C-alpha cells in the first residue's frame, strides 16, 4: 500500500517563505509521478495550484512554485499572505490510472 | 465552465445512491473526469476516473467492486453509482475535470460537491 506523506501542519510568518513537501512511504518522488498540488479552505472545493511538478495552473500567482527537492515533491510559497492559510494537498500519479493524495498540510500564517 | 454535483443524501449501511455531475461551458465529451471524496475532517481521496470515451475506467481499492463510474456524453453528465455503502463512505463527493486525457491526478475544474451520509 503506497502512502503519500505530507507534513500535517506548518506555519509561516506573513511575508515569509515556506516549503511544503510530498514524499512516499517507500521510495522517492520524481517527475515521473507528475505531482500536482491543490489548495483548499474549509467548506470550499479544492483549487488547483500546480501540475506536472512545476506548471502553475491558470490564474495562480507566481508566489507559488513547484519542484522536486531531494526525494520529494515540493510546493514553495514566497511572500506568504494571510489568505494562503489553507490546507494543501499533493497528489501523485502512480500509473495504471491510479492517483494517490497525500494527507494534506494545514498551513498557518501567523 | 461549471460542474454541479447532485444525488447525495442520507442512506443506511448497505444502501445505494447514484451521484450525478452536470457539466456546462465546455465540450464534456473531450475530457476525462474524476470523482474525489473527502470524509468529515479528513483529507481528499481519489475515488475513480473515466476517460472521455469511457474506454478506460479506474477505481481506488477502497471502492472497487462497490462503486461504478459512468458518463453520458450526450447529456454532459458524469455518474457514480455507489452500492453496499459503509459508514466510512460518508463524505463530500466532488467531480473534477481532467484536462490531460491520461494524467488523472491533474484536475483543473471542480464542482462544489454533494454530501453522502451513511448512517442507521
């Protein structure tokens, strides 16, 4: 059973930079998993941020960027703002039509 | 571009529902589609995917054999037949558009969701 791992929570100061990561319980995340990232505020549908590792979805500010850092996918937010306070989910494509979400990271901006 | 889910409700364990997702504002027949769910207070979970022509269908292990995804391109609609429901199926069910035919983890448009509650 493949488990996609994310930090349960993270905090960042307004204006600061934070990097959230997305790993595998066994093995390394590479571009071959085409990592995507989604932002969700309570009670709302998810919003697409990043796909295929580092491509920003339409309308997403360039404060959000995706990459591979070491053996994990990463979402970096620069110049954090109060409305970045949300849950962030990565999802990996495992092949054969199967996608697996990470458990999500709750980001606090304070 | 809009996706609107419907069909959720309260159902007893072992019961069934048919969830629907009405698409508008884009050429539905050219897109793959997903169902994703979120249990109360929990994270997102991929449930099922279907390609544009229904040629390829995939399920998470947690729902395989109980849920059936389908679509009617003439009606611009996506469906999820959910059978043998369990308490752990209680969730908000979202439909989402997949803009790259085969890359099912990339979803660019989401509906607002429909709530399924399984309880006796």
